[in-house]
């Protein structure tokens, strides 16, 4: 069940990532990032009220808040990189490095002991994510290609903090750590939003779309949180991080994009990783 929840989280994350990428082509990335977290803040407490919580300790809320800080950092720098047209650099770096950091932390500090099959699945996932994410991206201008992918690296650190922090919250706390994370993310992003206040003068439907996308991202985090309660972090985070495959598939089905040989190889590798991690 843990593997299924993590995969569902990846599917939801992939859908909102695809939608967010399309929206970021129309409005400033700060608007997408901030209103997305506001949307998550609207959804998470509502779900938390519906899901029983045996006890909510301050430590659980603190871990949730730390996870939210990671979410804010990840989305801010990921969207900033995408707005600069560096998709072929930012997405694979953030996805692959975020997975690697999370797995290493789980193994070195949290006592995770993946089985040989799980290790093989993790090993397959890293190149598969890179191929899926980078295989169809535009190279961007020469300065972007030559520049160290700082946005992607910072986003990957945020991804790792988001996943690791949330996994430390006690299951007895229900969904409240996710709600605490959305509040922390909104507060952290607020100064940036204030500085870019003029960019928020967008049609109401675009602002609502950004909030809806953020609500979907919060739902994906809730599913991931539930997955960590039934699966070790090293496996749950890898399965949840397969989300870059979803925008690739949606690009083929919805936008009529053509899959490259690298992306096809990556999709096959991702499918193999799912099987290996599920069996492990």
C-alpha cells in the first residue's frame, strides 16, 4: 500500500507540475509559486480536519514547517529556472539530486536498509529521471548551458528537505504537519510576493489556476506522507520522485510532442524501477 500511495503522489505531482509549467509561460513565476502555496494552505487544513489525529505534538508541527520551508525553496528556484528557459538543466538536476540526497539521508541517518532489489531500483531511477527530464528539454542559450545550474541545485536541496522533514512527523499527528508546512511556505514566500506585487495583476482565472495547482501539490504531499508511514523513506521518496515521467507522457498525449530516444529509454527505466522497488 505504501508503494501505491507514493506512486499516486508522483502521478498527482506530475499533473500539477505539467499544469504549472504551462501556467508559468503566461504569468510570472513568483505568482505561480506564491499562490500555489496559498492554495495548499487552503486545502491542507481542510483535509486535516477530516482526518483523525490522535495527538499533534509541537515537534510534529516543527517537522512539517521545516518541510514547508523546503517546498517553498524548491518551488521558487525551480520555477525561476523554468522561467529562464533552462528546463533541460533545472528539472533533471533538481529531481535527480533531490532523490540522491533523500536516499543518502535515509540510509546514513535514519536507519533505512533497502533490500538488494530496492537498491537496484534506486540505481535505475537516477539515470531514468535524468533521461526523462533532460531528453526533451530545450538547450537554452549558450550562457544558460554553460552556467552552473544553481537554480536546480538549490531546488534539489529544497526537495530533499521537503521529503525528509515531512517523513519525521509522527503518523498520530494526522495531516497537520502538511498544513503547518503550507503556512511556513506562505510566510517564507511572502516578502518575495510583496516585492513582485505588480505581477499579481492577472485575470482571476489565472490566479485561481495557480491556487488550484498548489492545492494539487499539497494533496501529493499528503499522499507521500501517508506512504512514509508504510514504507521506508529511501523507497517512498524514490517512487514519489518519479513525477517527471508524468509531464513527459502528458506532453505526448495532450500537446502532441514527440518523445526522444533518451526519454523513451528513461520511461522504460522508470517503469523497471517501479517494479523493482515494489517487489523489494
